[in-house]
C-alpha cells in the first residue's frame, strides 16, 4: 500500500513560529523525511505532532492517513485517543481540588469513598489519594484491567471501585512500582464525589475550557466526528486491519480517567504551553491549577527500574513515577513524560521543563516503533545533538533482533479431554468478573463473557480437563488455558484461566478469577 503524507501547519507560515527573541533554536529534525519513513517502516497509517519551545509553536503537523478506507489524511485537527496520556488530566483534576482546599494529596481515600476496600484492612485504612496516583498499591501490574478491556466495558466505575477488594496483592504496600489503571478510575470517582459532578464534566469545565481545548473525557458531539483517526493493527498475512472496538464513536468510555480521553494535536499545544509556563510560575490568570500542585505532580513518588537501553540511549540514572506522570534524568536534565498505548492508538507527551520544551506524538497504529523513532529524534535534537542517528533504522533493527529470539516454550497437551464436551458446557460465575457461558454447538465449545461482549472464543481440547481458549479476535488477548475442576462424583464444578504458556507465572489478568458453576 502507498501511503500519502500531508504536512499541515496552521496559524503560522512554515513549520517555525514567530519568535519574540532574536535567537530561535536550530531547525527541527527533518520531520518531513523522518515521519513518513517511520510510518512506512512500522506499518502505521498516520501521525500528528506538535512541538512547543519557549512558549512558541515550532511545529504542528499531520502526516499520513487517518482512514485507509477513504484515504482521508491526518492533520493537526484530527482526533486521536490519548490512551494513558489521559492520566495526567486525572491527576490535574485532583490538583484543582487540592488548590481549593477541598482535599489533600495525603487524605485517606475512605474519607471520601467509604466503599473503597482492598484485601488488607490496614492498607485500606491507610491508602491515600497520593497512593491512588503513584502506582505503589501492592497489586500486580494491570490488576483489574479485565474490567476495562476489551472495550466496550460492561462494568461501571462504581463497580470497578467495589471490585478492588477481590484483587490479591503481590507485594507490600508502597514498596514496588506496579502500573494500575483501576486506581485512576477510582481517583476519578473520588473527584466526582468531592466536586459534586461527574468527573468528565469537571475536567471539561475546569481544564479543557480554560485552556480552550476541544478535548473530550465524556461524550463527543457528532459535529466533531468528521475528522477522527481510525485505529489499525497490521500483520503480514492480513495487511492493515481496523480495530472497531477502540474506534472513536462519540461515546464516553468508562475508562476515560485511565486511558480514554480524545484529543487533537492542536488542542495539546495550549496544554504544553500552560504546563511549561506554570513550571516557571508564569501561567496566565485563571490557570487550572497552581505551580505548587504542578510541582507535586512532577515530584518522584515511586522509583522505577532503569533498563540498559535507557542508560545507553539517554544516560538515565533514575526513573520514577509521580502523580499521573513519569520522569527521568536524560542527558543531565529532568524529562517529564507519559506514553499512551491502546490497540490502534499510540501517544507520547514529553516535557523538558528546564529547556522550556514540550512535544506530543499521536498515531493510529499498533507498532510502537513509529512513536519511538520520532520521540527519540526530537529528544536527541534538543538534549544530545551529537548523538543523533537514524532512529527509524535503529528501532527497526531492534525489532528484528527481538523477532529472532526463540519463542517462549509452549505447554504440551494430548489434544484430548476426559469427559464428553457437553459435561463442560454450562453457566459459570465469578464473584467480581461475573458470568461466563460455555456453550456447545456443532463445532465444539465456545466461551462468552456476560459483562465483556468482545471477550469470546472457541475451546480447543488440550489435556485431561483443560482446553486452549482461542479468542475470536486474537488482538483481544493471547491464547489462554481453561482448567475445569471436578468434584468426587466427576461432575464439573468450576474453572480457572491462565495464559497459554509453559510458565504462566502468577501476575496475570486471570489470577483472581474463580468461576463456579451455577
């Protein structure tokens, strides 16, 4: 397929804005060459980029296609899902209430949400608002995500908060970094309770409106749906395939506070400008929140591991999670950032406060290489120009090496089970995840979640009383193993699930599900 590329810069001539001083920075990397190469190499249809330096817009552009079926092009007004870049807005909504004296970062969560419960009563009582946002709960990474994805979720935000009590911790409270989406949904519920209005309305009024951002945390007007990016994945066998479940359709997502805000590159320019100005205490009157609260959000809360790649590429010595933001020292300066990853959408928002630099990259593909190549090129341009290289080639080679590694060992089964298939069919229920139907038809057994309509698949006999689950949409999740339990009368009483792997480990999304036959 031949992709068409468009550079669309609005509101100023060329890709460099008008400068108040006489010493503008060196020209940007040649994005007109870099971005199309990244899109082509990493099978990504389109991308939008905004770059702000010293308060000025250096670049605001669209590249490639937002819709491969129509050939419609990406521009700076194209809407994308921000995925986890949304978390910064959730933390900001808390910051506003802190500024108003309605709560404190270190207030206990149960003070505002008495229904909040974790498995450990002491942790429940001690859990603060700061803990909700700093990824140190003791739960496994991504615990509870089964209530969020695959979209559309059949759970409400209230149910997500209630079901936290069923999630088993894997480490001591406040000792380890482990990424959580459900706790950001909980934070949004807390904001709604204190503010007296739905979280999405609060964010729209108190953040988007003052900054003139036409972003959406709730329902999106039909008039704004004329310029949206369609989400895609790519495979050598199928080519580009749309991911309808993650498409922007105007509906509010239950997960908005964790990863569901919809925005344009042009709307993120005032967000970048505000954050950089407020870091210096120079934000205009009527700013959403104070410099004091911004510095709280950008202060390290939970240490994160530093990989060899980070050390070698960016000279990183420390990395940490703040409140809705990640941060690290790169080439001797503090970089505050957050990625966003959802099937069919990739985002990365980066700020270098000391250099008054900020940029955002949005795309509608599923390969992180395109995002990484552009972000690394921009970072090196400003922080370490002597280390600039062809980052498209670098990440392509890295992915090729990863593809060449031996595949993980697979479980070995007999391909047969011990009971007739109809003995496994029936309705099952888990205390927090809800119902699961195992049905028999002419092709064998199928599985369908009652709450998550896109979680469905076929059961392939594996061994004994176990089957391999092949999901109808393989992009939803990797194959799983379903293990049925029997009583002493050889009657099927329930089942558990685990990833289809020789060593599935314990920190997987099914670990707290125990389905019992109704």
